[in-house]
């Protein structure tokens, strides 16, 4: 029970640290070099494993005791898959709320990921969908390549680039039917 669960949870903590390192490393990479797969890897390591899969699996290990029960390995594998899917979905929703949510509803600033230069799935998805012929996308590619909002170029030019990135995200969100903060805020509320 407890020793197995402790070992499993410590392994997950190491994976979470690797996810945090990848998240920080991606924030320094030019946006054009970041892939959607990398953003999903961060979501899997930082959110899905630590917050969803591991608690489910460790609960089974604690309930089973020192000797694994028959069929436990299959159950642990199924819980890993379930937790992974729920955790990644949770993170993607959180990223969208971070872009389009209402700070009064969520209790956190909605622009913090942009200001920190985080390469979230919605930002990278918008980037990859942006037309290279689009002047906003072309300007954004030039202005954000290899920089973060706190880069050497000073805050004003980089903040402008992130504002342009937000406009690209809004354009993609509008195509997908996310047209207002109220719509996302309603979906974020407990009654939704």
C-alpha cells in the first residue's frame, strides 16, 4: 500500500518537475519553433499526471495494500488513461479561460499567461492557423521571434506583440464560436 503509492507519487513529482522545466524552456523558444505536441506534453506532465492520474492510481494502491490485487495493473493503466484525458482537457479549458475568461469569475488575472510568455495550446494553435499572408501574423512572427514579454527590447514593443498574438487568438476563437467573455465565463461558473 503506502510504500508503493509513495514511490509512484515521487515518480510523478519528478515528471511534474520535467513538465515545469519544459514549460519554462518553451517560454524562451521562438513561437514558430513550439509545436502543439509540446504544449500537450506540458499539460500531461504538469496537470494530468500530478493532478488527476496519480491521485487515482495512488488511491487504488493504498486501498489494495502491500500486495497488488488481481487485475490491479489493468485498473491502474485504465486510471492513467482516464486521468490523462481529464487532466489535459482541464488544462486546455483553463488555458482558454486564461485568454477569454472573466477575472472576477475565475479569481485570477486573464492575461498572466501572455505576460509570462507561456506557450499555451490556444496560443500555439492560433499561431499555426494564422495565415502567413496575414499582416498581423507576419508582424507577430517578426516581433515575438525569440523574445518574451520581459525581453531586452523593453516592455512596450513586446507587449504590443503579445497584444497582436491575442488578436490572432481572438480571431481563431471567433471562428470556433467563442465570441465573448460572457460565454466563457458562463461555462466557467459552477452552475454551468
